[in-house]
């Protein structure tokens, strides 16, 4: 691990959570005295209230609609453990280890705000589990996004008390075993700690952090694909001219147009159409919508990440218990539902670009069906036609999933949770759309690379006229993809391309490596 991220003082960023999820950064608790003061005072104040028979939701009462049930003092110790157990009804596939680490990081960020009434022992164990890579096995399904991600976070809480299962290396084992192997003790829950661990938005927020990073990179790879497609189709570079794009006042669109123009710094030898078709000349206006939306998404995600988002809030310094709806994931739901739309439009754009590259009525003399290889073999090969059909399927599924999840609020839990965010469903949908879009972009990229290679082979696009960054990009792709093999392109090449996109192998347009 290259660096440590301190929780408890400075704001935690999306990049911090992604770095933790990929094990590129470790976690520490900030030595800042003000952070220690907030944690200490919240614990002392909570103990003081309990000693004086204070009335606190979820500490001395039941949960949700059972708020009117007063819990007898002898049973208070069982309340948190029973909460974790009864919430354990999640189903579906499990979140990956990477996603699990992001969830743990997001929960640690919220609890480190110092308003959740949790102990140093809880914070230290959460940090140590991350450091020793003891990651809870969490089902994806079960959260309505308010009161927070209750069901999935109960699996994190359960792992910390020595119940449920965890990832340990390449195995799934009981958390009690993993804690023992790591020389860690299961957490003995103090009052409020079961609620503090489960009653928050950490799952949807963590997924949003991972989605943001993938979406940001897709604006870059979609721009490079557009440039390559334009080169292969003899598109006009005038569409991306700075003097033209400065008259449309969206900075993200302008940035995308500048990227593409830099890739096309030498105009093609011939441009038979004064105006290229829409998937080329309007690409900055499509990619730019996502590019311009990213700062807004970042604000929503990082504000949520750095908030105390459970209920009640324990203000130890001000000596207040504050009840309300900070567990409601509406802002993350908004970010994810909006991101879904923007990302799916990139899938649609690339699918249209692929269509232009494959159709011999519009491709300007590229080999039929992008079959590659020797012309004599063209009649017996169908090239990329099947991949083109698959792209249509992937794009259609991505577009189908753009229906906002946040508008499907359902009344639940005795009509107590009768307005909920569905933010976790939004985030899960967004990740699926990202996967589908990455598949479409990978396919279109290979078709565009093959198209550029064909133009070079035809002598219509001299390699010395290509931008050096584009040349290097093509050379790297050539290490695993021979464009002459379009006649029998394998799924392994496609998978390798998707992996490179997801791992951000290609550093594009001044991006930090």
C-alpha cells in the first residue's frame, strides 16, 4: 500500500474510497485532538444519559414503528445484537471484495464524524478488519435506502461481532475464525452501536464512489473511440474545432471536443461529407453531458460520504440527542439515477458508431463486415457482425435500466418507512449499466482500431500523420489484438479489452496515472 488515509479530520474523497477498495491505501484514525474529543464526549454523554434513564430512540426503545416500545434496562444489552440478527435477510449475489472494502470505508468515514455514539473499540476493529482484509460477505439485495442500508449493513455488523461470514484470502469462512486468525477480538456492542453500524447509507455511497470513477474514465475512452471512428470513416475534424465549440457554453462538452481535436490534429486526406453523421459530429454533445454532470455527482456523493448519516445523532460536545432522517439516501439516488442516463447514452452512441463502421453502405470502402484478413477470404467470413448484434443487445439492456429507481418508493415496515429512497437499487443498476456500456465501448473500440488499420493498409492514412498519443494507443492494443483477425475475433480479446478499460490501463488526455 502506497499511503495512509486518515479518518476523523479531513474530508474523505471518492478517490480515497476507490484506493481503499483496491488496497492501494491503508486506513488510520486521525491523531487530531478535536477528533478524539468528539468521540470521547459522545461516549461520555451517552453513558450519562443512560445512567439518568434517558429516553433515546434505538437505545432504550424498539426500532422503527416499535419506537413506542420501551426496552427494560436488563434487556438493553441484547437490543443491538438482536437488531443485527433480525436484519440478516439479504438475498441475491454477494458484493465483491472490492465493493465490500468500499462499503467498510464509507461506513468508517461516517462513524468518524463523531456523532454516532460509537466507541474507539468499534472504530479500531473496523479499521483493522480493512487492514487485514477481513471483508464481510454481503448480499446485494434487501435495502430500500431508508432507514439506510439496514439489511446489507447488518452483515458488516454481524462480522464485527463474530457472526456471519467473511472473505479471508480466496475463501469464505465464519468471521469468528477469521478474527481469531488475525488475532482480533469480536466487538462487544455498546448501546447504540448496532444501530450506528446498520442505520446509514454506506452501501449505496460506496457503490456510488466506484461508479463515479468508472463513469469518469468512460468519458475519456469514448472520446478516443470517437476520434478513431472519425479517422476510419474519413470524418471531418472541423466538428471538434475550438472556435466552433466555444460557442456552446458547456465546459465538459468543450473539453471532450478538445480531446478529440487533439487526436485528429492532422485532417484526413479526404472528407467526402462536409458534415459527418450524428454519431461523429455530435459525440462531444453526448459525452459532454456526462462530463459536465460529474462535478455535481461528486458534490452529492462526497457530501454524503462525509456526513453523519445514522439516527439518532449523538452530539456529545453540545450534549444533544437529535432525531431525524439522515439515513435517507435521496441524494445518492439522485446521483445514481442521473448517472445511469448519462452512461447509457454513451453505450447508445458507441453502438451507433459501430453501426457506421460495419455497414458497407456508409463505411467508405472498409472491408465488408470488418472481416479483416485477405480480400480473397471475405466471402466466407462475417467479421464483426455477431459482435455488432451483441452490442445492440448490451446497449438495449443499458437503456432499459435507465428507469429511475428513486421514483419507486414503497411504504413498508408498518407504514413507518413510508417514503424511501431506493438509492441502493439505483447504485446497483448504475453499476450494471456501466458494465454493459464498457462492453459496448470495448467492441466499438476494436472495430474502430481495425478500421484505422485498414485505412493505413490502404495507404489512405499514413501512420506518420497520426498523433503520437494515438499511435502509442494503437501500438498497445496491438499487443493483444491483431486487427487482421477480425474474421475470427475471440471473446477473449473482447474480455481483455474490457479489463483494460475497467483497470484504466490507458492513460488518456493528461489523466493522472
